[in-house]
C-alpha cells in the first residue's frame, strides 16, 4: 500500500479517497478509503459518501475501533448501503457510528488536538479538523488544491453552505491542508 509521510505521526494513504493515519497515543484514521491493516482506535469519517466510508465496516470488524461522523450526516449514513451497495466493485458494509461529532468538539491524539469544524456544503454534515498549533487542516471534500471545492450536485449538498464553509476554512491560515482527494497543499 502506497503511503506518504506528511509530518511526524501523520501519514497519507491513497485509496478511493485520501485517508490519513495519525500514529500517536490514540491511533486515528481519517476516512476509510483504504483497508488499512494497522492498529486503529478511532475511525473518523469526514462525511458519509461511499469513497470515504468504503472500508469502515471491515476496519471496525477487524480492529473494534470507534467510528465517529458529523451529527448531521447520521441519517444519510444509515441509507448509504441502500443507495450505494457497492463502490469501485467492492461491497460496502453497513456502517453505524459509535458517536457523533459537532462543532467545537476536540479529538486528542496525544500530541495533537484536532478541533472539529462543521463545514456543510458537500454534504449536510461534512466536517473538517484543524490542529491550531501545527496549523494542519483536514478538509475532507470541502476544499482541494488550487482552490477547487467539493461537488455540490448530490442530495444533501448546498452551494451557499459550501461557499461559506470554504471561506471559513481559508480564513484559518493553515500551513498544511490535507484534502479528501488530490494533492496536499503546503502554504
């Protein structure tokens, strides 16, 4: 499996989406676009789409990790396997989160504090994570390289919310932006 070290303790794995593994006191995988065979304590989904949740069930079954998602994406996540039973020829297992995240929640990895940001637009419950000390921003499918934004032609998408979310993320002045697809941005 191809991976890239971003900074100490943060790794990018390429799959159906960019998945980020934080190898810290708490082992965290952000998005399940790869079937990562490592210790995982917490699997966090930036949104409910199949390319980001593809291997969530398999990882949960193997590692017994907790799965978290933005609270507004709970209902669409429950419908995921009815709408998209497969992705890229792979069966998507039913995913039920162990907890829900909302604006202002924090995830402590040990050496980093990830602040949860609600960034609706791509989906109603899209979330991003900002580490203010290291100035790292995990954007999911809200913001990509070269100012490209996530698609808004899906059910649960909203163009006005997307515009507001993108402006909010840009205002954070992150040094490293880790999007859900494509290249990493180093400012």
